[in-house]
């Protein structure tokens, strides 16, 4: 049986671009840049005053004790010129420093009387309180690499650069099929032996992290024909996710039906807990298929450990960043597999540690709602001790 | 001048609900629950088999070495009854355990020949491999509290409970006004002394974290009449955010105009770097107004430190969770204020530490795009040493 790392590698090998498209910046939030972004001009575009104060010449400071105020420079005005010795120009934060001036003295460190400015004796140095033209980025410089997620700060930068339109990675077409005779739709009434479909909601929510709407959601019984029909009708999808029917039970037909529909098995089963029965395959080098165990916790683990890394690789993004934190208590592993367990962040000495959430196993979807993410109990370590450092995968990502 | 904590407390005192509304679960992602959610029945709703195997009676195990297979129990079938001694029922993962049975032995630990099942000698105990009815939640039990963000796992739980519709906190109406003679719209061409509006994109992106679309975005000059008009036309907003014009410069009319428009000053200026000139007020106990410094980094800091906590309080959510991590290098503070600096996560010994991103000050919006969040340099500590633990606020939250 494959290890988690081996399985993930096989999955990542199937990653491919879904193409690119150009959209409005205002609609690009959470999308992934598909172009390198270069500075259209220097940033700052001019020597910018970082303070409200007076712009003058450093060399004048030793010569003069009083300066004649000759002009005012507001933000948004054309750049003025400072020519005469012993003069200064009042300047506002964000305004361009006048040509000829090479420092700004703060208004707090000055005294103005009838157009005459005196400065408190201070150590002054060249370019003081000035953000120099091009110090953040030079014209033509690469400022954002492709495969960057467009978030608050990157959208601000793109706006500054005048990028009303940006080229982003196109989104995959995703279909979710929940299988199981016992599964009813959320709005339906249930008999005592029936349960409601929850995995399609969980999976759909996760895809929303990347702004992906699910193209199609289906609910089918364990009957082969029904499963077959659902798979066949997902032919033009980029990603097909099934839940349920992948174990070795007598009604677990999903892998078999997938093969009958021409989906090639890449692997079945992984040394992971929860989530061992995971099945992964591909059809016509186009649709990748994840068939997940039916239980809700396994589904969530499978998304973070396998599906999200696939998606990110398709967008050219690295694996999700993890945070290495100390355990706040011991944990014994029951299986020989790599285990993923829901955690919250909790104080641990001066730092933040990981506190395992009590739960009743992979079917328990109430306790997991209180968690902030998953922690990883490595396969080869039987017992984690309080203070041992493990990887933490926040549900949201960092 | 107020400390950060004092300013935030004054802001939180103005928090209020924006009402509630009932929406489809499938559209509730990232929204905040406004009702307590109780289990509509026991979870699991029946004694559920956690394995593919055989259901039988514990007391029979000592008596019999062979069991007669009398039935099969698939998921989604009505619950069967195990009556006769020395018999067993084949059962699939997720199926209800037959009445009368009290343990499940895994199919891997058994041998089936002509309807006779033999089990390998194993330690067996009552309820083995069975998730007991109600062990995750009892009917009527509170399973999700109001003021919980609807994410992947909570939407799965809500679906399980049959909640096709959920009552969530209504969203505030938010208006953003960027001020400044030097500011041009993103699509416009710029002269050398002009820059483009970026803050409205940054702020709008942040609000998207909570699924909030900005109701109105305006760009105005530093002329009082224009600012006034923009403020007046935001009368029916819950939150008005201005950027620029709040310092002490000669064109900084925003606080004055806000007062003229009947917005009461709650505070102006905070001991924070970057972002000192922050102005906060309220009009008619209805519209809260944040007037932010114009520079992009201050804007981002102000959102995470002041605006987001306000928003969360309005939704009944606690402050964003922070993570306490060690610094990977020293940092000297230049001001006497609480400083917020952009960081990335980086290896630090066995754990994850905080690495400061080099930047050119509060106007530098290129370097901040490479950061994962903000770290806090406390006001009273001049120098942070490598290994010192500080608070980290991820841009995305945890």
C-alpha cells in the first residue's frame, strides 16, 4: 500500500493547467495570477515625502538658521523646483519632493513665523523622511510572480500598477457525486437507517477557497447503473470527486464501475488514517477522479492532504504552508499509518501549541467543527509526547 | 494618544448586529451562524458499523468456534434482527448494526466457507468496531453555537442535520471612499506626480473574507465639497471607510469634514506604527466611520487590527486567533509605539518561526505582498531578540 507521500506524488504527476483567462481585477480575489507582473514605472514614481514638513537642501543647514518659505507642495500637484539658497518648500505627506531638495524636516521639528521657518537643532541627513523614487521597485522590475494568489495586498499592488485586468488561471470544472443507498438529500426526510448527504457540501466549501463553484452535484444509490450514469455524465469535467463505495464491502462498486467507464486506476488505498480506502485515477488524460471514503472526517482529510495539493499544483502553487508547533499533550497512535487528527491552537508555555480535539473516530463530524486544522502524526512514531513538534495544516491555509 | 488596546476597545463598544436572514446552506459559505443548532436526532442515528465484517453477540464467542451466516446488512437497509445463538450477520461499513448484535469482527479477521464463518482468535470486546447511536451527539444536544463561521466542516454538519436553510448574520452595507488629489482610478493614465487608487481594492478584498461585497466605491479629490458629498451619500451605510486625508497636512480635511457632516469623533490617532493617524467616529448610532491613513501598508494594518475586530464583534465572533511564534532574528523598534511588521513563516530550529520581511516603510506595498501576516512588536520592548516569542496575525486568519 502506498505511503501518503507516494500517493501524493502520483497525484501531483497528473496536475495540468486548466488554461488562463483575463478578468477584471475587482473580480479576481482568491484567483491565481497566470502572468508575471512588472512595474510599469518606478515605485515610488517620484521622491515622495514621508512626512508633513519642509523640503530643503542639506548643504544649506550648516549655513542658515532661518529659511524663507517660498512655496507649498501638496500631493497631486506637479513637481516644483527649489532653486534659491536658504529657502524651503512646505510639503505634505505623499507629495513629490521638489527638485533640488534632498531632505524633509518634520513640521513638529520646526517653527513658522511670517514665512520664516526655523528648525530645532537636529541631526539631519540626506534623503531624510523621503521615500526615494524606485526604492520599492524599479520600472520593468518583476514585482509579482505568476502563480501568486490574489489577496488583499496583491490586489492593492495590481491596482497601483494600473492593472484593471489581470490574466489568471482558469478554474477547473468540478463534479461531485455522493454514492450510497443510505444517503438522502439534505432537504429530504430520513428513515432511522438513512443519513443525509453532507460530503458534497464539505467538498464544495473547500473548493470555494479557490473561488471554484461546483459545476454539478449528484446523489446516487449503490446501484452500478446509477453510479455508471453519473460517471458518464461527468465526461467533460476536469475533476470528478466521488464519495462512498470505495471500501471492500459488498456494495462498494465505485472502483469497478470507474474502470468500466474507462477511468484508469492510478492507486487504491493509502497508508493514512483516516481515509485509507482513497481511490485515484484518470480518464483520457483529462478527468482526474478522486473516489473518497464516505465518512465525513476522511473526506475532509482527503481534501487537505490530496485534493488541495493537486489543485494547487495545477495552478502552479506550492503545497499549502504548514506550521510546526508543539503538542500540548501526549498522543498514542493506534495504526501503523500516518495519522491526521483535528486540533485547536492552545497556549503552550510562551508559544502556541496544538491541542488534539477529542473525537469518536472518522465518522464523528461534530467534534471536527471545533478544530482549526489537522495535525500530522508521522507513521514511524508510535507515541507523541507533550512538547513534541508536529506539522499543523490550518483548514484555511496560511 | 490612545494605545492600540484602548482604541480597539472604543471601536468594539460601537459593535452592533446588522440583523439576521435565512439563506440556503449552499450559499452560506463564510457566513456567520445566527442561530444555535441542535441535533435533530441522535448522531450516529443508529449503532453504525465502522468496518466491513460480521455482526454477532459477544457472549457467543466463548461458546462457538463457527458461526452460521444468516443474513447480510448493507448501508441503507432497514435494521435487521439477530436472534439465534451461534449465528452472525455480514455487515458493511456504515450499515446499522442488527438488533441483538453487540460487536463487529472485521472481514480481514475471518474466514467464510459455505455460509460458515470462523474467526481468528482475537481479543474481542463489547461494541467493538461499532459507533454507538448518539455517541457524537444526542438528539436535542447543542452541536453548533451561533456566531460560528460556516466553513467546510460546519457546512457538512449542517447538511447532515438536514439544514437546507440556515439563519445567518446579515452583512453590513459598506462604502469605501478614497481621497487625494494625487489619486487616479486604476484604469486611468497617470502623470508623474499621480498615483493610482489601490486601497479600495485592498479593503474590498479583506471584506471578501466575510463574503461582504462593497456597496459603493468612490474616488474623490482633497476638495472639502467633494469629500462632503461622498460622506453625505453614504448615509445609509453601516460602515464607511475613507482612506487618505487624516494626517495633519494642509490638505487633510477628512476629520473636519466628517464632523461637519455630523459624524462624531470617537478618537483620532493611535500609538501604532504604521497607521498612527487613524480616525474613528460614528453618525446617528448607525454608520461607523474609519478614516485610514492613505498609505497602503497602514491600510492593511488598520484592517487587521481595527476594522476586522469590529466586524467580528458585530457578528458575535471573538478576535482573530493569533499564533505565538519565535522571531528568527533580532528586531529593533524605532518608535515608542506598538509596531506591526509583515512576516513570513520560516523554519526556526524544529519549529516554525517568524521572519521579518525587509521593507522600506509604510509606503512600500511590494514587499508586503510576499508576507503571510503581521507580527506584533509590543510598545514597551525596544529590541526583540532572536527566539523571542511574539504574536502573529495571519492575513487569512486561522
